C-alpha cells in the first residue's frame, strides 16, 4: 500500500497507480476505497480503463450484477478485444 501511495504521489496523472492501489484495497476487503480509486483511475489524465474491469469484478463479487455489467460494458467498449470479461457478462455484450 505504501508503494502504491508513493507512485500516486509522484505520478498523479497516471491512472495505473490508482488501479494498483484499488487492487490492494480490494484484496484488503475495502471495496469502498477500491471503487473510489477505480473512479480516480478513470478520471486521471492518463486514464487506465482496466479500472472498469476491476470495478466490475468488485460489483460482481458483491452480487450487484447490473452494476457489474455496466462496468464490463464500458471496459469492453474501451477494449473490444478484451478476453478477461466473465463469460456470463460477455454473452450479454454480444
């Protein structure tokens, strides 16, 4: 967590730093902070669209299927060749 915080401090315009910290928060069970960092990753000047996928995974794990689908849809639109969207959601996108 300390390293992710340092990366964000040194390169706040890089969305990847926020995605990295969001993954740490998710793994710690702090989904609220993880989702907030996903939003920061997407708002960053150098946005990281993987944040859509990560947010989708968090919502999916919480049983918030429609929220998950919306995140996966945005991820798919930004990355049409992505192969890491869960099959049930991918079927709805096609």
